[in-house]
C-alpha cells in the first residue's frame, strides 16, 4: 500500500534501458534532509531481478516500461527508536547508480 496511494512512489526524471546500466549490482541510497537513511545494492535483494520477473509474469502480463516496485532496504523511519517519520518541510533525495538523482520536498 505504501507505494500505491496517489502522489506516493514518485519516479523520474527519467528511466534507462537495460543496456545502459548493470541492474545486477546497482546501489540505491536515500537521504532525508541530508542524513543517509538507506544504502543498499541489488545483490541485497531477497530475490534477484530475473526471479522477480519470472514470478510476476507467471500471473501478470508484463509490458515494456512496466515498473516493479520491490521492498525497501533497512533504514525506513518506522525502524528507528523512536521512529523518524517524514514531516512537512523534509527533503527526500534518492540516488540510483546509472540512473541519477530524484529529490522531492514533503508537503
């Protein structure tokens, strides 16, 4: 549900094709107000990308350009003691090797 609500799960400003990056070892980092909250790579996924595609395509028709939203690495706000929830005015920055940076304010 966390990736499904209106205005949730922003993407962009662009996507790249499989020949432009190596998805088998891609790092993803997330910062909130400059504080690193998440830092992980695709080898850390429980299931590798081919397995995810195979499993999903067994019951769902996948088309070029479809996005598969997986789980998230350690570092989500609810996992802290006390929890660190996002609030209005926070700035979330996500960096993905080979794709670029997406930064959004929280409102």
